[in-house]
């Protein structure tokens, strides 16, 4: 299938001659109702019933003990790493095939990223690559793990569930537990996905979610921290609330905190979206099945999630045979009003992360040169 035929196929699916975005949000009367109710309450900032309700609902949906609503997914990652013990001079194992916010959150904690390769099928951190790297560079000292090359403590491992595909998190957890390394899941794209029936974000010490406008559900912005460790979760919430001690009227802050709490107005929209997530996923599943039936060609292949997982169908993608074919598909589709995007440029190719330690990155490079995201809208197809 040539790009021109692909464009026609997408337009036939959506029955539209207009611009077709990559992933736009879908809003209903319920969203308007909850937002209006919040406005009427006058509680539109970081205190209100919708913040409390959405945190309870997220914890229940993700099968975790506690959810903490914050301003965005980056804040969720930053605080999760800090609460896990990542400190100045430490290192965090992560993947170079990710959105820049993942790596930035490590730097915000004055630590350094180390890039581990990904698996071709999950596009998430490879447990095999992780094990090989630790066997070569890891050194266990008492309860901690250190990098023999740099002498720095490896304070955390930060795998990502790419485009909602679950990485092999169970194997990653087993490896990291043996080395004494806490795991924080970057589940920014993973809400609604699960592995062996266990939701994304519920496996590690912490999980981080995003509710940006392009995610499976949105608060306009927003994110959340998930954890089954109630004590650490309480501290994480304290940190995101400017580290202010609870008091009817006094202002006392017992450490340097962050003004990261999600506003009640955003939480109102998020709560309505969360109540509709099952229908969103069902609709996107239908779209994916339509793509499976129509995108049968020799130029590119629709990515298929591995077995034993439930996918949220957040962002659908195809893999081409070469970078040249990828570039041509991107150029022609975007010129003709069908929005497509490449996967992220690998983090070690960015100037601020070029010096960071990494393994061979063979799979990450292969995917970066071939992956194209295609329209994956929640809205009903015509």
C-alpha cells in the first residue's frame, strides 16, 4: 500500500475530507456537567470534592492503595523518583526510546540517566538488555547497587509502557529486586492497559500517569502518582502540596515542597473522563480492528501487542521496512491533511543527553527509524 492509498483508507474510515488529527480528545455532556458543577462550587484550585473523588477512583481503577493527582505526568515522575530515594549524584536506568519528560524528570532530581535498550515488540525496556548491563556494570554493596564504571549509586529503574503496550515489567521487577533497585513505572500512556490482569502503574514502587490532551483520558493537563506503599504515598502527596503541614489556618512547611497539586477544575473533567474510559477503549479497539482489516500491504505493518496483556489502544502505529519509507509516509500524509508522527528522537541524540552512558541501543535505533504513529482518535468513526 502506497501512502496515497493509506490516506484514502484513513479518510474512508473516518468518512472525512477534513484534517484528521493524530489523537484528539472526546467530550460529552457529562464532562460539561462536572466542570459546570465545579465552577458553581467556587472551588476551582487544588482543594475540592473532585480532587478527592478522582484520586479514589484512580486508585480503585489501577488497583493501587493510593493515587495522588498532580499537574502533569512530568511532575508525577519527578516526585515518584524523589520519594523512591533518588538523590543528587545518583543514576537511574531508563530507556532512550521515550518522550523527553521521562529523562528530564531524572535531571530535576539532580541524577543522571543511563539508557538501556528496548524490546522490538513492546517498544519498552528490555529485561534481557537490563540483565546484561547489570551483569557487566552493576556492583552490589550492602543493600544498594552501584555502577562499576562511574562509581555512582543506581537509585532506580524507570521503564515505560510505550503507546500503552506493557513492557515486560514482571521480568524487570524480578531483576531489579535481585539487585536492590526500586522500580518506578512510566505509565503515562498506559492507563487501561494491564499485564496478567495487573494494571499499568501498579507493579513498581510508584507508577506515573499523564492526562495531557492527547492521552486516553484527559484533564486538559494533569497527571497522577500511584503507589501501594501508603507511607511513601503520603509523603509524596505532602511534597506535592508545598510540604505544608495540615492546620486549620497556620502556614508551616517542614521541607522544600512543590506546588504540584491538580486543580479541582481539572479534576472535575478528569473524573467525567474516567467514568467513560471503558467506552473510549471499546471504540478505539474497533478502530484498531478496522486497521487490521484494511492495512494489509508489503510497505508497512501494524504493530501488534505481545500476548498476556490487555492494551488500551491509545496510540496505534505501523512499522516500515526502512527509514526512507518512514520519511516518505510521514511527508505525504502530513502534506495531505492526515496527521502522522514518528516515534521520539532517541534521548542520547539530544545535546543535553549525548554524554550519558548507554548500551548498544540496536533495537531502539531500529524502531526510531521505522515507527510511524497513525490517527487513533477516540471519537466515533462516521
